[in-house]
């Protein structure tokens, strides 16, 4: 994983995203959470690999199921927008809630919006205020 980071950021080596993907993939296969998250981002953005939302979901899911907050936020976004998965507001709430509980301000804001608008949840202005307050 660390070698992947070094190639991704160009730290001590010439920046090389293709090698970053290679080393992240090796680390992800051993269960390294951050490598799964970073591969998810690379497939989501199409960095050094073809943009592939299904693979982004795959890698984010591995990291999210192990409790990686950023992966939970990204899966919440993907389920909310129907990117690489069928749009599912209930799953968006699930993943946003895990990320929000870990302190992610974006997840708190998005949950506030969902409770305010009654998207995927019953409209609840008290919970909307709670999540907006944490996000502020």
C-alpha cells in the first residue's frame, strides 16, 4: 500500500498512477482498507484506469464493510445518485449514517437534506436539524 501511495503522490519516486494502481491492487487483495478505498476512487474518477463505477462500488464496499468512513460516504453518494448501482435511497441513508457517525460532515449534511425532504426516510425536521448542526 505504501508504495502505491508513493507512486500516486510522487513521493521519492516519479509520480506514476499506473504503478500506484498495481501496488494498490496487490494491497487490496490482502484486505488493506485504504488500498480498496483508493482503488475505488481511481475507478470512480478514471485515474490511470478506465472509469468504471461497478468496480468503484466493489472496492468501496470492501472498505465500507470494514468501517472505512470515506468509503461509506462515497457509497452513500453512489446509491443516492444511482452511479454504478441502481438508485436506492434507503441504502444511501444506511451508508451516510455510518459515515456521519464517524464524523463525516458531508454525510451529516446529506442526511440533514434527506430528513428535511423525506428522501429514503420519513420526513423528520428534528433529525434534519441534528444532522445540519453537526455538519456546520
